[in-house]
C-alpha cells in the first residue's frame, strides 16, 4: 500500500528549526501513514537528522540572500536558479503532495518550485518577527502557521509552537515533588551562548547553595565545560536528547536561556525564564523575549549590562521559588492544529 501523503521537508540551521519538522512527522505518522523526503545542503545538521530518522535526504545548494553589501550577493543568488530546477526535479520524481518549510534561505527555491507545480505549501514561523526567507515564502504559501500571533490574514494560523510528542514519554505526573534547593537550567543553544556561560562561571563561587544543570549545545569550547565542572553543584552536558531534556524541565524551577524554541518548552513545563537575548542575532530574540515578559512575566537581561551581577541578583531573588506543577494541557495544540489543516 502506498503512503497516504508524501511530505517534502525543508528547514534550516539550528536544532530549534529542525526538531519541529521531525516532531510534526512523528505526530502525523501516529494517525495516518506518511512518507517524507528532506531537501537541504550536504554535510548539514539536516542531513544527519534525516538519516537518524530514516527520512530520504537529497542535497541541493542555494545562495544566501544578504540584506547588506557583500560581493557574494553578485553571484550566490545564481545558485537559487539551479536549486529551483533541482527542486522541481525532486518534487516530481518523489511525487510529493506538499512542502513543509520551517525557515532559511534554502527554503525559497524549494517553495517556489512547489508553487510552480501547484503543490500545497505550509510554512511555520517560530519567532515573533518573521525572517526574510519566510516573508518571501509566505506569499506563496497555502497556510502560514505561527508560534506567536503575527497576522489576522485568513491564511495565517496562530497554531502555537510545534512541540515534540516524545518529550511526554518522560512525564509520569502533572505535579512534582518540591526541590530542597533551587534547581536552575542553563540552556543557551549552539549560537552565541558563550557569554551566558562565561558570566555564569564568574558567579558560581557565590552560588554554592543552588544546583545548576548546564547544556552547552556544542563541544567547541571544552574549557568552559572544565571550568563549570570545578563546582560540585554544577552538572554540565554537551547535548541532551529531547526525551531526556524533558526530565530536566520537570526537575528545574527556573532557567537561563535566550531562544524561542526553548522558551515554549519552558512554558509548557512551567519553568520560569530569565532571558538573555543575543544582540548579534538581530531583533527577533528581543521580540520573543518581550512577548514572554508581557504575557508570562519572564525576566529580560541585557548581555552587555553587568550580566554576571544581574544574573546573581535574579538568582538570589528567586532562591525561594519552587515549582510544583506542570503546564502540559496545551502541549500538543500546535501539531494538532497543523494536522487539521494538512489533512
């Protein structure tokens, strides 16, 4: 029997944009039979993820669209023309029913090819401000799903974030025992989180009565991990799989973080967030932080304004805080809403 539908995935760059594709695929396959193919660049995190999940992967190359002067702007867009025809070839060869795109310049030629072939196009925007690639592909899209409320246009659907159903495998109860000491999760992600870790190390000598769980997200700086592990109240990890990450979310009372996907995961596991937006990443992290500050009372710290001192002050202020409940009632709403539209 042939699969009910065939999905063409395209999505780029960080785990926070790749994991939702896998989460959606796993959830869809629980209810109906689907098959998937992933179009992206060779030797990428996307290729590795597709291989681990037994998803067919094909490599194509595209040129990045830069909104500043760069000599590469004169020749790299030509790659998009090549990728456009490659995308048409793979969509036709694979007989894809629709494209699901998360983010990234590579998604533009794929979505354009799907539009020319009259295939349905679904995109999901994880941030409170839409990136350029998604702004372009949203004009071609059948439906635009968003984690944040971005537009009242008919084809925009505020689905909420795409959460990984596998995370619920670790949940045995919607309540938890109260921690004897404050447990803090520090999760900066792979992009530019060194500043958070370096400032945390400065205050650790004065935070011996707090337990820290630090996820580095990259093994590029072993010195940071060595410095963290000098303290007996610190546990440091390079990476944590999503199923194991849920256990830390259940355990921890507050978190120090910076990025969108983690903010939603913290929200569902009822972990108070101290957000340190990365200035080098542009405005989207600030917009995400502002939304969570206004709606859920999260704290926002400036990475360049005495960050170690401000972190210490917040940790001392929240030292009595203990989490006793989870907030999983709406955990799967995002994938459920997307499933309804796709089916």
